[in-house]
C-alpha cells in the first residue's frame, strides 16, 4: 500500500476500525496512469448513485476528484486507486493508493457456482461470498468463480463482468449484475447486445472474456466447456479499450 487517506487526511486506527467494524458502504476501483483514469464520469456517477441509495444523500463529484488528487499528491502518477465510502450513518471517504495492476497474463479458467450477490447493482462492501467462492475456485485449480443462479443462468464473474463472443459481436449476460465501468466503456465502443446466457448453452459461443478495472482477459474454460482464444476478437476488444480517452482529476 502506497498511501491511505480518510476525508483528505492521514488514515487513523480509529477511522480504519470504523470501516472494518461497520462493514457498510460502497466503493469504486480504478487504474490511474499519468494521474488520469478511463471513464471518470462513470466512476463518479457510480459513487453518487450508490451513496443516494445507501445514505440518502448525493456525493459531490468535484470533492471526490479533489480527494483522489490529494492522495496521489505530487509523487504518484501511476496507481491502483480505490475510493471507499463507509460508515453506519454519516459516511467518510477513504482513498487507498496501491501499485498499479495489469490484467492477468494467462487466459482465465472459471468454475460455476450457485451464488448471487445481494444488491448486485451496487459495488458495496462485504463481498464475503465472492471471496469465498474465488478462494475455493483457485483451490480446485481454476482462476476464479463464475456466479450463476440456481437454474444455471450466468450472472458475472466473482470480480468481473463476463462477455461471450458470437457472429454478432459481444454478448453480455442479461442478469442482475454490477454494470462494470469497463463493460460500460466497451459497450460504447463495440457492437454488443445483452442476452440470457445459460450454462447449458455455453458451447453455442465461440469464446468469452472477463472485464473489470484492470482491463480485459480471455476465458479458455468454464467448467468442462473449453474455448480457443479468439486472438483477432481479443485484439479488437483491447484496441477499443485502449482507445478510450484518459480523464484528468484536476
């Protein structure tokens, strides 16, 4: 961890304990390069919408931008930044700055699990179920879990959206999921649609990939269904994401 601030000042043990013990709040995660981020408007909109739902008040975007800029200070230009709004009543804003991250180098292998996140459209604190299933997936030799309903409808990855590939382009799952920032950016740039995707129908698609705050990664296996990496399609997806402009905090 490079730096943690709460409401623009150094994090204290008391302030961190409040977040740990209350376990109530929401957050957004982003990759910062040269003090810029992709989809800043979407991150701020996410924070404001979640704050209205969880606390009944708006969250000023300019204030959040200033807090991120302050935490980066003059010495950090590239980082992984997490903005956490937490507390049982009046929320505090924590900005955590860590070393920058890149997508995993290897294609991902997923195992399906029957699990649906509570209040899935909010990126909220308390993701015990996701962490548990991700840990179990890795112990079983996979890279992560794929969350599904009890009747086999694909929802999302444990920490990512999942898109499938067919002749029309990208098929995003139609389900109660978190509308990820990277997914939203790709929807702006590439032909895509949403459809109900079932585990029983996975062989109808020619490929799949994950998208989250670190970028995009191809998927080569879901349970016993294997996919060849569509290098041309993945190149188009990565190129579209790379072409998204970077927004400054100041």
